[in-house]
C-alpha cells in the first residue's frame, strides 16, 4: 500500500522513524515533506496528504505536527479524509477497523520514536471490518459519517 506522509517542523524529528516504520510494515511511503526543521504551516502538509488520498495516489496517510491536533483538524476538512489523532495502539487500529480512518495523526512533541513505530504499525496493519460478514453495524455508522460529509445532516 502507498502511504502519504507529511510533517511540519515540529513533526520533523520523527520523520525518519515514521518513514522507516512504514517501510518495515511492508508499505511504500510517499514523502510529502517537510524536508528540514525550518518553520512551516501544518495545514499545507495536511492538504498534501489529503490530496494524495483524494486522488488515489495513496490509500492511507500519516501526519505529524507538534501535538497532532492541528494537522488532524485541517485534514478532516477535506472530503474523503478521515483523520484521527492517536497516541495509543488500540485507537490507531480501532479507528481503521471500525471507523474507516485513513489518516493517522501524531504529535511529534507528544510521542517518542518507539511509540511512533508501534502506532504506525498498528495503523497500517489494521483493516476496515465494515465489509466483513457481521460488519453491517460498522458500515451503517460509517455511512452516516459520509452522509454528514455530503449533506451536513443525518435526517432529511
């Protein structure tokens, strides 16, 4: 799987760790920057990762900013991008399995290298279960998310 990966300056110290973790999990990272520790704006990298998902260039994405929050908020403004900040492996996997999350957001000032590796692995090794036998309730809930995205309300 191709994984779009973006970092702002605060996430940059984890860049090589995350890229290596993607490769170790057997996937191909698409490095969308940043390429130094010079100050940049996290929404720019959220957009780059989101566009890669929207166009099909990547199936999933990983964003790393200082807290993970700003990149997550920005990414979720994009249609078809379902991002969540995760600082534990349960959430990193569960978000994919039950909620069809396709972008993992990490806080470069919150998690260390070893936890980042574990989070990336949990995220990339998980798969959405809504299409499995018995996954109807998951699919129903995700469909409601899509409806909110499309029309802004669930009823009507």
